[in-house]
């Protein structure tokens, strides 16, 4: 299966001074946007404030970033790519046929990045920003890197005959068959409906448990052993996915 996280972008071998200056300015705008995202929140992002911190008039920033929505899109792609890179590095460090280990590495990488970057995680997986609609053409590919990597691990385990059957597995409703077939075709998967449907639950549960921790939804005193709780959740989700230790 082709690694969906692999970049297909062609990077020019050489750039003109103008192109380098433009790329650096946009990088600076994104860097300052991260700061304002953490301090002010996504809904209060302001290009004028970024321009002030950059030391230029606001009209100069608009030559690089058209409006607040464009800045949000840049921040989304930047965060998705950084999360995807963290996941890829963690998974690639585990032997290829240690499927449970690779899944565990993926989950730990998601949680580690989220706890380090709560504001950026919130931009990706928190409440929608009022009035903003992410452009699918620019955000879908980076935004699906982690889930593609996750289903890739499960699919590879299935192809290797390494998936453990789930005892007493629920019957997948026939109404889901067309959706699951479309996903299987789009991603080039071989896993059957039951495994793919369970994979959807594993995906949402992983991000659900991370979100509960990042957004403080457990409550301040409910769980003191957060690391152990997360490891327990990962172990349960690995078994649900059929990944053997």
C-alpha cells in the first residue's frame, strides 16, 4: 500500500531572491499566527495584529495572505503536516511487522503532539471557527494523513494474516456496505467490512480520548494517572482493531 503521508510536491532546486523572500515572509506570518492562535484563539485571529508583530503595515501583509480565512487555512495545513510528520516518524521507528507496536506509536505521537500544541490541536479537532469553511482542496490531503496511516497499519496486518478475530463481533449493518466499499476502493484496502467498521470506531475513539484530555473534559481530579489511562485505552483499541501484541 502506498504511504499516503509521502509528499508528492516537487520542490524547486533553486529559488530567486524574490521567491525566497516571499517564502520567508509567509513562514514568519504563520509563525506569528501560531502565537496569536495560542494567546487569542482562532476566532480572534487578526492579520492586523500579525502585521504589527511583523513590523509592517497591514496592507503589506495582504500581499502575502489575502485575509483571516487564508491565514486560518495556512495554520490548518501547517498543523496537520506537523502532526502527520510526528506520527510518521514515530511509526517508522517501529519494525514493519510489529503492527500493534506501530499502532501504539501512532497513538502516543498523536497524544504527545496534542498535549504540546493544545491550541493547534483545538484548531484541527475542536469547535469550528465561526464564519470559516476550510477549503477541501487544500486541507483534505494533509488532514487525512493520520487516519490513512492508521488504516494502513490495520490493512497491512490483515494482508499479513496477523489480525486476531474479534470474539463475538457485531454484524455490520448492510446499509454501511456501500460506504465501506467506497472507502476500501479509495484507499486501496483489502480489509473486510467488519474490520473497516471497527477501524472507524478505533479512529474516533483515539481522537476522542485525546480530545477529552486536551480540552479538560475529564475534570481536574477525575484521573490523576493520565498516562496509564491513555495506555489502557490504546491497548483496548488495539485489540478492537485485531492487532496482536
